[in-house]
């Protein structure tokens, strides 16, 4: 997330990396889904850590429509700085993605309700 860009500019940039050009309505719906409706023109440096995280997570909604093109999500601590309700929404989104044929590989210090495989690396830590 580029802190000097607005929420909308960041989301459009992130989606453009995947060749996705959302309509204004689709963008508005995604931002509403992550709890950032009305924040479109706010620079990201003005957001909290959780709000900044939500900007990046909003792009996952668009990826549901492109499972064949982007079959794997690689997520690094996607639940950090999120409230319980948003965590539940992200878990549901991941479950939907997997049901549509996608795979999610993620790191987390939190227990994830939708995980069906966990790799515990604590035995290898020095």
C-alpha cells in the first residue's frame, strides 16, 4: 500500500497488476464490504493499521471472479490488525475461494477456522 495514494488509487493500482479494471460500482461495493465506504479519496497515511490492511484485502473480492486465472492466494498475516467481524468475513471469503477451486497458502499467528492443513515449524526454530 502506497501511503501517499488514496484508498481508491491503491485499490485500482493493485487490481491493475492483475489486469482487472473494476467499475466504480464494483469498487464501491468492495470498499463497503471491507468497511471503507466513504474512504475512497482519503490518503492511506491517514488510515489505521487495520484500515490499511483492509485496502489490500478488498482486492480478494475481485479475485473470486478469476479463480482460473489466479488459482492460488499467497497471504502473509492477512488477519493482523483486523477485528473479529472482519476476520470472519475474510475466513468466509477464503472458504468460498477454495470451494470454487482455488487454494490459499497463508501465514498466521492466529487460529484460522477454515484451515484444513497446518504446518507447524516450531520444531525447526533455532
